C-alpha cells in the first residue's frame, strides 16, 4: 500500500511524471479522466483548515470520487477509540484517508494499521502536500513550458521565522529531495531539532541545510524567500513569547530586497500581515501566494490519482 506521509514517499525518479500530471490536471480542469470514480475518501481533521480541506474535497470530487469530511472530535477517535481501530474500521468503508493531526506518529500508525492509502494533510512535524504544491509553483514560474522538475535543481530557498515548525522541517526535507539549497534564519532556540536531522540522515541526504540567526545572510542569493506563521496550530499558549523573539525575522521590504532581484515571495497561508510578513511584500508582484494556494488542488489531484492507481 502506498502512502504520502513525507516528501520522500515519492521517489526522485517519479517526480517528473507527478509534476507533469499536476500540470495536465491544471490545464484540463473539468475535462480529464476520473480515476477515483466510485471511491470514497475520508478526511479526518483534528485542526482547522481552509486550503487543505477545500482543495482535497474539490479535488476528490473532480476525480470522480466522494469526499467524506470527518471532524476528529466528532468521531469516536475523539473519545478515545484507538488510532489502530479507527484505521481498521475506516479501511472497511473508504478507499483512502487524508489526515490532519498533531502527532506525526498518528499518521504513521493509521498507515500501518489500515489497508488503504493515507495522505498527510499536516502534522506538527511535516506538511508534504504544501511542499509539493509549492515546488510545482516554483517550477511553473522557472520552467515555462519546459520540463518542471529540473528547473528546481540548484535553486536556493531562504526560510525565515519559526524555523522549527512543520513547514520549515518539510522544506528542508523537500529541498534536499528536489536538489535545492536551503538556508534557515531564526533565533538559535528555533534551530531544527534532532527528529529532522535523524530523518535527513535516514533518507541519505548529505546536503542538509544552513542555519543562521542572521536573516540577511539567509536571503543572500536566494531565489525564494519563504515564511510561515509564528504561532502554529497547537502553540497558541506561546503566542506572546514567540511574537517577541521572532520579530527580527519578519519579512520586510528591506529583507526581501536583499534576495535575488527576481526572487519569489512565498507563504503557505494563512498570513498575518504586519507580523511574520509586511503587507508590501505580500502584495509585491513577485509574491505568488495565491498561485501556491491554487496549486494545492492540482498537485493533490496528481497525488490522489497516483496512490489510487497503485492500489489497483
Ligand atoms: N496552507 C494550508 O495548509 O492552509 P490550511 O490550514 O487552510 O489548510
Ligand atoms: N505552521 C502552520 C502551517 C499552517 C498551514 C501550522 O501548523 O499552523
């Protein structure tokens, strides 16, 4: 059974076809095949969502399937039924699961206990659907009508702010997988943790990442300046302290101007203008935040179609 829990779950050799399929789904919207016809995919969400929920519900529908949204708190999982039993029971009803939750080990346990594909719709550790849609967005901008995946190779991402969050972890793993370079800038106490280092080592990546406390150093020579919220879901109690220590890492016009002259600004959204990014950067012509959001749909349809095909 194939799952998509982390960036490396698609082999490097599979990326060109996956990205090409996302491009086809984008250009043929409404007139393509329906590889999920007759299937129901459940979305189990323990956290809020706009983009992930809507893009998966619409995407499953457009592929001919039926999306079934389950608030994790409304099913017995929220009252203590085990992750394993939930996976076993839902596998008897549905053809796949998309899961947004806190502990990354929960999506792994669902995948090992069930008998249907599981897609990680965000955990505290990783957000791989976002990274694939973002990489597709970059490749679209840089490749034009040419080959998408090679356009990523050698490019540099600068990730500023909460450099210990799911998006930072995922971008480190994704950059290594796509042959890109990544510099992270945040306070020393926000340096990536041992869980990420262990995963990089296990994945055989030697490039790793650069970590600095100097935002200007990170953005020098960058093709993309990326940031995420300072207070991720589940970290609300730390809001005040996070806003204080992360202040120097806000993406201001001055910091964005220190990247390459044609650098893109990217953010997974939701954004907090005036906090982790200034309005003049969000509204800059080189900000591609809404293309990123739209591409969640096209890339996830490619992921869904590939996992569904692998099941046959
Ligand atoms: N970027 C993202 O995953 O957005 P949602 O939290 O709205 O799904
Ligand atoms: N780091 C953010 C990403 C939201 C898409 C969070 O986990 O809340």
